[in-house]
């Protein structure tokens, strides 16, 4: 799946009211959003500097600030990746719907600026 497809899937989980996902929806959306972010960054580097796509995610996110003019979006993306990573590993409680929506919006903003 592409980053755009993954972010759409993450957003889709937030709007589904299905009893079978009760208690799981936030974990599912968290993992999809993190995958979308990581895929978006990898796709960005694949188009510009193939060597960076094999670096760890923290390094890739730091390097983004030197390659893009929208450094605020890059800083926000680094924060979001950290928050999604923490949530993915079960640290703290599950993220709220509002947090997930804001994190997904940050990934979408990055994707919009990458086109």
C-alpha cells in the first residue's frame, strides 16, 4: 500500500462504528498512521536521495529539515512519529480519537507538500 492508501485506511478506522473493533480501533488506527508516516518518508527519499531511505526513521526525519522549506511540518512529523511509536508499543494509554485525527492530519500535510 502507498502512504496515501495507508493514511486513508487510518482515517477510515476513525469513522467506522463497528462493535467488533471496540477497544481495538485506536490501536489499528495508530499502527496504520505510523505505517503511513514511515511510508510517506520512504517515498519522499526514494524520489530524492535513495541512500537516506535505508537510514533509521529518526535520521530520516532529522534530514528532512535540511531538504524541505516547511520545517514546521517536518518538526511536527518527527513529534507525531515519536507519539505514534510510543502508542504502538503500548506506552501510556491508548491515544484519543482527537490525538489520532491530529496525527493523521500531520501525515496528510506532509504528503500534500511532497507532491
